[in-house]
C-alpha cells in the first residue's frame, strides 16, 4: 500500500508539473502521499516551500573543509504555485466526498477548480463582499412562506468555513447520491459547482 501511495504521489506531482527535486524536498518535509496534503491550507504550503528553499543548518564540508550552509533546493515560482494548487485540489475533493484519482487529476482540472474556488475559500480581507442581510423577523403566521424563502436565500448566499454555502448544513438528504434510492449522481461539478457543494460538502 505504501508503494502504491508513493507512486500515486509521483504521478500527481508530475501531472502538476512539479519536478523530482521538489518532490524529494516535500518528502523530506513529511509530505509523501497525496493524502498528506489533507488538512494543509494555502498558508501551510507557502511555509513548506519556504522551508525547502531555506532549511537552515549546515551540510558537511568536503575533505577538511568546514561545514557549509544548507542552501536547500530550488523551488521556482511556478513550482510553488502548482504545489499550492495540488494541495488545494486534494482538499477540495475530500470536502465534496469524491474519490481522488491521481492519474486523472490533470493540471487543467486542478487549475479549473483553483480558478473557480480559491477566492471563495480564501477571501481577501481587503475586498468588499456582498452584504447579505439576515431575514426579517416573522411577525405573522401568514408570512411563513416568505420567511422560509428568505432563510433559504441567505443560506444559499452566505458561505461558511471553506467557502461552501451554508445551505449544505440544512440539506434534507445526508447520504451521497449513490447511496440514496432514486437519485443519480450528475457528475463532478454538476449541475453547478455551487449545487454540488450544497449536496456533497462534508458535515465533519
């Protein structure tokens, strides 16, 4: 199993245009399988790359020469960006409870999810966001339909940790489509990315 996981890790990093030297650097940092990305966020991956470039300490000198500074390994800007995308995509697939297959996780697919989701899951504090007002208090029983519609609207627009609409918390069916009688899984990203997040975001 360990050998298979290691091979899949190499395949995934190769798909994401990350070279062998950087892969070995990741392994030295304890990230040695695709699942090792789980639980790490974008900040963590930046920190890992910085540590690979500047590990600190000294390396043995040659012959009688004194030790020399450990200059780490070269991690280009593109390699770092692709590593961040690879980590993000692995965590995203875990979030929506879809199987992760290293061989089919191409850079184009990883890039597509990154472009669509990264800003939602990592909001810039300086960017002005839409103000989503809480629903008005229901004062009459006759207003219940409108109140429920207002609540649904808020839950579909307001996002929780990880950028998933809060409506995923109140969805009626918890089991995944393949385990739900009469329901068919429409496929990855369908019928829309938002709908998939509401239907499949993990509750743990």
